[in-house]
C-alpha cells in the first residue's frame, strides 16, 4: 500500500527585473525541506525583488536602511486556519553578486538562500543561537543538494587580501586583486589629504571685541595749560604809603 504525500502549494511571484528560478528548479528542494522540517505545512510563498524593494522591506520590518539577500516572514495562523508556513523574499541582484563572488550559478546561490529562509520560517535564528542553525543549513545543503555549502556573508570565506567595497546604492561587495589594491590606495590618499589640510589650516586669531554702537575715536592729547602770571599792582598815585 503506497502512502500518499500531503499536498504542498508554493506561490511564486516576482517584482524584479531579473529572472529567478521557479518551481521547476526549486520545487523539489522546497518539498524536501517541508518533509524534513515542517511536515504539517500545506503552503508557502517565494517572492523575488530588486535591491530597492528589499531595502524598503528591511527598513520597515527590521529598522535597517540597507538591502540584504533574503528575508523570512513566518506565518502566525490561528488554530484551525490553513497551515501556511510563511513567506520568503529574495533579492535577485544580491544573489547575483554573491554568485559571482563564489563563482557559482545564480540558481545555486538562490538554493542556499531558500534553505536559509526556510529555516527561519521554522523558528531557527542564527542571531540568537550558538551556531546550530548554520550547522543545520550546511548539513541540508550537503544532503539535499549534494553540494558544498556556500557562505552567507561577505566576511565568511573571504580570500586573503580581499576588501569590502561600499557601492553607491549602499550595498557592499568583496573585491580582490587589482580592485582591492586600488581601494587601498584610494583610502591611503584620502587619509594623506586630510592630514595635509589639517597642517595647512592655522587657527585664526579672534578679532578684538567691539562694544555696541559706533567705535570711539582715540582722544587727541590735551594742549598744555597756559600759566597765567599775576600782574603786580601799580603804585598808588595818591601818595599814601601803607
């Protein structure tokens, strides 16, 4: 007697200009994840967005005004409601950048993001645990994909001498080789310019404080006082000698 599997519906949608893998490429992986981690779930959704849309979601729900690669929104359905597992949102531009960094296909990078997002839907959180979620993710990649696990951040698995470059849209990418050396030179030149400007600029002396109203002119030196000589009385003409 064959046992029928519980139906599992996946809603796919895209708000990105880029094209992402759909049910043909990732359907089996999502069904395997459901059977392994959430056998009672009957549905979920996967949405592709661009960096602008991901930045908006990240700002509204996490308070971070930057783009990211994947966000998960677990469903909080009431008892007796349709057992919807939740929603996974993936930024295809970020997935494409990480795929180029690791020299893999975009589909391969999205597979890692799907597993990561699915674990979040099931209640796992790598920001609060002691590495259990990332260890389970690596195990699932090996067992379900038969592939070596990919890193989830720019800092992990970086090559010696690589540097993180901030782009105009706020995102960050890892550069190596000549690009990394050029970035180091630009940072060094900026520091030298700042030092030169600080040395060249001298503090200005504060001007003397002036009181309100028109400035007073310096008084001219007073002329020397004239000495008045007292006149001697003239001799009396009456002939009387006192």
